[in-house]
C-alpha cells in the first residue's frame, strides 16, 4: 500500500473514532448509545515499559512486574509489543500455539490467542519479524481492533516494547497511563534514556514517566543515577519524572532467565524480587487518571499516532 492509501485509511479510522466520541457526547438515540457503549473504554490501567538502549532489562522487568502486580491482587494481561524481538514467552518457558500474527491475518480473534499461564497472568505472545504494530494496513488494524472489544476484565495491561525512539516504539509508549523508562547505570544507557524521555515529552505526555534503574550494585548508585537523570530532564526538558525504584544486578536474575522461569517465582527471597514487589506496590497505589483510555483507546491512539506521523 502506498503512502497516499495509508493516509486515506488513517483519516477514515480517525473519522470513525470521532463519530464514536460524538455519539458519546450527544447522548442521542438508544441504538447509537448501545453502539457507543460497545466501544466505551474499560478502565484498564496501561503500563508501557520502554528504554532508550536495548538490553537494559525491559522484558525481564515486564514479566516479573506483571506477576508481582497479579500477586498484589490485580488481573493482569501482559502484551509482547516488541514485534521485532518477541521473547516474553521465552522468559516464561511457554511455546505459544498462536500469536498476534494470526490475529493480524484475520485467522484468529485476539481473545482466542490469549494464553493463561500458571503464573497468574495472561499473555499475548508476540511474533518475530512481522510489521510493526503502528505500521499495519487497514484490514490488519480492523482485525486487531475488532478483537480488542472482546477483551475485558483486566485491571492492568503491561506492554513490553522495543528500545529506541523510533515511531513504532514511541507510538506504543505515548498512549500509556504509566510510561516506565528502564535504564542501567551505564553512561550509554543513561544518555539513551534521556533521549527517550526527550522524545516522549516532545510528543506531549509529561508527568507519566517513571524511572527504573536496573542492574545496580547498591541503593546509593541507583539514587545517583536516578537523581542525575531526573534533574537533567527537569532542567532541560521541564520533565516531571518519578523515581519508581531500582533492581539489583544479581546472579539470581540471570539464573532465572536461563531456567526460563521468572525470578519472583524461582527466587522469591532474592533482593531483586523484593525490589520488583516494591515497584509493583507503588504502581498499584497510584490512582488511575480520570481520562484513562482503556485497552481499546490505547490501541486506537497507537494507530492514530502513526497517522499524524505521516
Ligand atoms: N537485574 C539484573 N541482573 C543481572 N542481569 C540482568 C538483570 N536484568 C537484566 N539482566 C541481563 O540483561 C539481559 C537483557 O535483559 P532483557 O530483559 O532481555 O532486556 P531488554 O528487554 O531491555 O532487551 C538479560 O538476558 C540478563 O542477562
Ligand atoms: Mg526485550
């Protein structure tokens, strides 16, 4: 599909979205109201996990955080949004029978590919090497959005994303209620995290960014890294960033990855497990904003973002 076609399709999708909003506002005719309520966003909190640099621990954090949130009493869906290097299922030791590719192809409904795991969370497995979520054609978007309407009952959607400030990642990050930026104490990771923060802030959402410093030797180092990044971001970008917590550099984390079982399960008494539990508690206690978009609204915004980008 050429760019012109895509732009036309995007405008069509945007118009459909606007009509939905107008019906909601007008509060007109019963049938219209029923149609509107069918797409009324459910108040599911969306937490996106991202970074500037790759390999800083996003997927490990996503998996262990999702499980910790479930243990804190929340119904959690974990979505593998790293469509380049999908590996949530690898960390969980699961071989998915179906993945998102079949939904995009229209062969399966989204609700049919959700995997219930023995860890108390449900997952949507990613697929390697398929087109980016923000870059789908109209039919694929429709297949995806149609399926979303059947997904309900989740308190939290955790989205693991790829690294970097490319449109495909940013588009997946911006509509979230909480944007968790993961960095390590490495200077390159910090610089790239700053780049990611700059990109997010330049697109609007300020006050949603929360920082996690992974692979630290001690709490002092974590505080140094977080303080520096937060104060520079505040000074130069006017960014308001919350220091959400840190995770230790630990052999238990690597051992758990090798055994394909999350460390909060395999090593519940490891220091890193306590750290993640602390981070989960902070997220659970933060109230959800009034204007939260829910799962459906989240993905609508992803597709819409791409539209503005072109
Ligand atoms: N807290 C930690 N302690 C030790 N090693 C870690 C820790 N977090 C991540 N790692 C290492 O970093 C690697 C990359 O982690 P991963 O979660 O896949 O990163 P990303 O998703 O950001 O690419 C892991 O395979 C593991 O070896
Ligand atoms: Mg990853």
